[in-house]
């Protein structure tokens, strides 16, 4: 704030309020006044919560952590779009200057059966953790690490692995998919390990375990609408989903 | 688990819908190409139909198509239902800007339902419709052309048919690409080709089928 370009804004908010898991939720209206156009979306919510506390009301709960787009914690759907209207950013990187003074903004939690609402905008994404636990790792022997140069990795594969590894596990793919499918997340996690020699060894077992866990958690199936790629703050490609499908078929055929 | 587990998984079910859908797309493509004989004339069209139905293997093909259709429908309904369960509470607003989902891809089941109703009525109207006969060089064959001219004399029928073919075109425009991507053809080498093939087949099938009743209505 305090920058020359900043202008004062008033925003009409419609925010989802839900007291707890399984409770009936509803949109509450709040007029946020005296905002700066240079605030981030989360800073705007901080101001709203200060207002609510002053009014002796319960603040709106929302998830946030790093506030620099790398942790994947902030999770909300703004005007029907996960992480808001801009591509390849998280909610914390969205600024109020993207909106107009006097705008009405609707804020909802990520909605999916596999992401139950804990309170207001906070959802339980531990289904992602269980998918990772099922196979999203590389088994290594303990002891002295071997020389890094003894594991040659070609540049294109290393780039593809790195692109997939930029997934921050925020869940915007699930939130924006009409089927609440976790295919983009799971396929990115599979790709980032499977392209590397350390991860290749367990590729089949990992693919089978993670896809099965994904199904168990109650995520929907992919229908290639590609809404996930559009909403992904890291721009992860849906190409990973096709790769996952191929690898899952291959691993299923070979399974003993 | 293995391959049987694969069929039960969400990805396996997608493979089933994709495989049956693609085979059905090949059928409608061959159907529309064969039907272009309408533009040649009644004899060419009726003789084509005679050669098809007098082939003893037609029953095998028909059973195959019914199986494809039933499996495609059953697995697609099952997947759609579980996809709906995965998002029990709807959003108040839908994305409008850069993150908007193509409405065609969201309405696959609606297009599918329309195509199902169309197919039932199509079979009743034509396959099980009035049996007119025509004679060419002493050979008595079914005069499907006459039945078609009779049916498509009704503007209501033509409009309904055209709308259903638009739905089929939309269904194929996403379905073919989606099926190929499900199989794993999403890669810089194939992406553009997959899109072109999907849209190309959808256009040929829908415009081809639309042209036929329109031609009959205006020129026959």
C-alpha cells in the first residue's frame, strides 16, 4: 500500500459461511470499504475479518500460509473461478486492482466430496495426502548419498519432470473440474517421479497405488474438459493425464 | 487386480467409453458416407441398402452395434453418475473468463440422451418403417428412398432431424478428441492432429447427415 497507483475501493462481498463440517452453509453479504487497489485478495479478507471482529462477529475462516504462491494453501473459488480470474496465479497473488470499485465478488470454498468443508472457506484436502502416501515417493537406501553425476538424466526428461514437480497440490484442478476429478494432480505427481531414474524403478507400483487411492477417495473421472489446466496456478499440462492413463494401462497388464 | 482391476477403475471405465464411442463414430462415419448415394438417385441408394441387408453378416454387425451401444451407454451413465456424486454441492457462479469450461464438453450426457432418443425413433421410422418395394432389372428390393421422401416431406421432421444431427456433431467434436486423449494421445506430436481428426469427423458426419433430409425436402 501507499504506492502512487493505489486507489480506494469498496467491494460488495458474498462469502460462504458454514459453521462446521456437514452444517448448512449460506452466503453472507458484507460491504468492504476503504480497501486499497494494491491489496492482495487475502489482505482484503484480513481487512474484512478485522471489520467483523470489530462488529463482534465471527471472522471468516480461510486457508493461507506463504502468501507468495508456492505453498498451495490458499484455496477459494472467486466468482466461479478457482484462485480467481487470472491464469497461473494463486489467490494470494491476486490483487484487488483486478476488480472494479463497487464490484460484487462471490467467494466460495473448493467444492468436492473428497474435499469436505471444515469451516467457511477452509476445506480438508487430506485426500491428496493419502494419495501421496499411497505411492508418491521414491524408496532409497540409507547411507552416503552417491555422486549426483552418476545418475545421468537427459534434459527433456528432466524438464518434463520439473514442470510436473511445480504442482503445489492446491487442489484448484479438483475445484474447477466439473467432475471434481483429481487426475491433473495425481498425474503430475506420477510424472515428476517417473521421468527420473530414481523414480522409474517403482513406476508401475506407484501408478497402480496412486490411481486406486484417487478412486477410493471419491474424486470423479476425467472427461478431458481441460478446465484443470486453465485453473492450475502452475499451468501443469493435461498431457500428464494422458501419460497417466497409458502408464496405468501398462502397469495393470503387467501386474502380478 | 491386474487387467480386471483396470476395467473397474475410473480410468478403465473411461477406456471402455472411449473404445465403444470411437467404434460407434466409425460406424456413423461409414453410415453417412454410404448415405451420400441419396444424391446419386433412388436406384443407387436402394441397391446399396439391398446389398447391405442381404449380406448374411449384417446380423453380426447389428448385434455388434447393439452391444457397443449398450456398453457405451451403461458405462457412460455409471461414470456420469459417479462424477455427479463427486461434486454434491454446486457452485453459485460458473467461471466466465479464461477459466471457463467449454459448454459442449459439459453437456456430453445431454447430447447423449438426445442421440439415444433419436436413434430409437430413427430405427422405428426407417428400419422398422413402411416396407415399400421397387424393382430394378427384375430384382425386387426395399424402396427405402420412397420412405425417406415421404418422411422428410414433413418440415417438422426435417427440423427435428437437423437438431439431432447438430447434437451428434457436438458429441463427436468432443468425444473423438477426448477418447484419443484418454488412450494417451496427448503429446506435442499428436495434439493438433487429434483435434483436427475429431473436429473433421464431427463436421463430416453432422453436415453430411444434415444435407440429406434438407436435399430431400427441397429437391425431391
